[in-house]
C-alpha cells in the first residue's frame, strides 16, 4: 500500500525552511506546476531564488494571437506558454539576460509593410539587427540560426504583423528538430540558462473543447478565456480535447513517459492560480496524468484564484474543488480517494475575493486541509504577492 507523506501544515510560512532553500537553491525541492499563461510568471521568477529544480508542465493548446498564426501555418502545437515560462525562469545573473528577454518579448510592428517586416526578420536572422548584434556569439549564432530556419520555412502568406520574435525562434527550433517540442524546449532552456524544467504537457496539435451547462460546445482556447472574445455567460460543464479547432473531433492525448517521470518524482505538486479551465485543467486532460499524480505520495496543493476569473462563471470554491477532482478521476477512476489527488487548499480569505467558502464538513469529507494565510498583495487585489506565495509553497515542500 502506498504511503502518503503528510504535508507540513503546522507553520506556513516556515521562515527557517524558506531561508534554508534561499541559501542553496541548486539543492531546492522539485515543485511541479500544472500551468500555462502569464499568471505564474512572477512566481516563477521568484522561485529560481529558492530552487533551480522546479518543473513546469504547460499547455500547448493556445489558439489565439501569434500562436494561432504559427499553428495554422505549420500544424504545430502552441509555443507561447513555453516561451513565457522559459523566460520567467531564465538566469537573471547571466550577462545577456536583459538582451535575451527583450529579444524574446519583442513583437514586430503592426503598422509596418510586409516588405519592411520581411527585411526586419532577415536582419534578425543574419545577426545584423540591434536586438541580436550585441549578444555573445554563443547565444547569437543558435538564435539567429533558428530564426533563419523559420524564415526559410515561412509560407509566403504568413502574417508577420504583431508576431512575437520569441515564438518565431522556438518555431525555428521546432522545425529544425524534426517537429518535436521536448528537444526544442531543452535546447532553449540551455540557451537562456533556465533554472528549472519546462515542458509542454503533450506534443500534439490539439485544441480545447468546452461543453457548457446548456449543451453548447465552444472550440478553441481563445474562445474560453474571455480575453479575445466576450466571456462565457454559461458555466463550463466539461473540458475535452479536439483534433480540430474548426469542428469537434474527440481525441485522447497520452501523457509522454518523460512527463510521467517528472510528475512521479516531484516533491510537491501544485494546481496553481491562473485561468482555471484553459491553463490548469487543460494540463490534466491527457490519459495518465491522474494516475501519475495518484502514484506520487508527495503533498498536492490547490491555490484558487483570489479574484475574478472569467472562466469560473457559475463556480464557487467547493465547485472548483469538485471539478478539479472530477477531472483527475476521469483517469484514475471514481473510487480514487481525494487525498491521493489533493492534500491542501491554500487561500487568503482576509484579502482575497472568493466565491463561496469551504466549510468544515466539506473538507472533512474529502480529508483535505485548508490553510488560510496572507497571500494576496492587498485587500481587494486580484493577484498574489509573489514572495508570500513562494514562501508558502516552500514551507509545504
């Protein structure tokens, strides 16, 4: 019978434990996050000061912005979340750090002509542009090479206006690396000296499919988040994957062996804040995820959003916890105890704005511990204080 290691809930934050990790981050714990998007970017930048061993499994299902153009042109998974997390974990002490961050974040101007945009891309690929000319040769050469691979493969009709240079660099690495995400992510991590491991949860060109409570189906992540189109007005009943973004073609993705090993070897598993469906639950859809989590006896922590999330329409705190467990049990089976999938719920009821509350009977039935501690930047704020959140997580590892 698997032995479950109880999380440390007696003192959060544990200042002694946190200080010890700060003194030797290269020996820090393996905290694993299921996340995507920008909600965890600030936390990730802070994390590298306490551990160089964190693991970030991110979603490749984004269907909006410049990711959509790349996906349409090359039939590839989305790269934006990989890029964002790699840059958040990039070694801040490296000599080229600020220049690399500027390069990866730079977007080509919306008002430029197609001819000017292609000339800019060629200058970047040749190493003549100011964004790359000052980089050390060890960085400039491979980055320019990947941009050149993309430039050569780019369809004549590709829309460069607003394109993110970091996404184009990663796309070039993906195309040069036999269209595989994991080798590209490893190479990019080495180039920016990322202090942590970043992987797409699966390597497939799939899309999110949300079935609403009224029976309607919404295809595509960008139609779910409430950022590029008006927010949903009906609760999401179920999230699945589709092989197409134009018509629902049900498909099952299988968790890669490398991702399974990362999950089963983690010292703490975190379901972090962020877009609840498109960032967190989307990572839990591949077959094998729930069983890998179940088979790791480490603490598992859920951190609900402390403010408004357009995707959570119609959901209160108990509903979010139930949905999280229901999604995981699609892989483990309904008889899997909650304590094998979730140990701790971390909130800040004083400063956060949560829908509903978690009463003692609900928590006791699940066997889950609620920790209510200062986490939010200020009363009424919708975002966490990154230092406080990192300290709480380090205390539980």
